[in-house]
C-alpha cells in the first residue's frame, strides 16, 4: 500500500479516496480547489444524513446519556421527549473546547456546526499555517450535542461530561 492508500476501480472510473495533504497551508498550492471540493462533498453528505438516521442517532445518544445520569437503564428513544433547560442557556457549561496544539485548521467543525459555534482564529504571524479554529460563540452550542467531536480528524475537540450538566436540564414528555 502506498502513502496515498489503495486505489480501486468503481465501474470504469478510477476511484482514489480523499486524503489529507501533509502541507500546513493551502496558500499558493495548485490543489486548493481539491480541498474545497472535499469540504463541499463532506458538507453535502452530512446534510443528507441530518434529515434521517444521524439526527435519530443523536437523539438516542442524548436520551441514553440522560438515562445514565438519572441512574436508570437505557431507555427507548421517543421523538416526543424534549430537553427542558432549568436555567438560562448562558449558565450551562456545555460547549466544546479546542486543543490548539491538535487543531490543524481544516474547518470541518465549522462546516458541520449549523449553530455557528466555531470561527477561524487569528492568522499565523509567519503565514505558514492555516489559522486554528476557536470556539467563538459557546452559548450557541446545542445542549447535549456532540456531533463535532467525531468529525474532527485531529481529535482536537473535547466536550464536557454529560453528568456535569444534570442539574441544569430536565426531560419532559409531550
């Protein structure tokens, strides 16, 4: 297997999986449109999934976390259960933290997050690396949402423990 991975054939079209470049910045690179295309395709794929199974999976994970917090066993997911915030959103410590040493500035978190929590940070003074992303609007983060954690390829996003916010939320049946 080469450093580019395995190359396969799908029908008559040569298929090469999208891989990450080892360069720290896309400035001046003639392959910059490839990165833009990769981000666009990833965003389109996430939007397709958001309407169905991924949204259901997120709801099931949130309900399972709430059941674990309450000490009950895993509960069957129900679309009629809602999270009720017992205090204003600004007082709930549920927001992502980005480890700056692990962030590679790819921007996948910004593409995924519909709430607009992430923004590019200050540019690199040397102009060599892409700007690292920061949590610009933590109050916009949806409580018990953790979709940004698996999409971060460098593992730089960390969310708090769901048990730490049990006193701020309550589940209600409609």
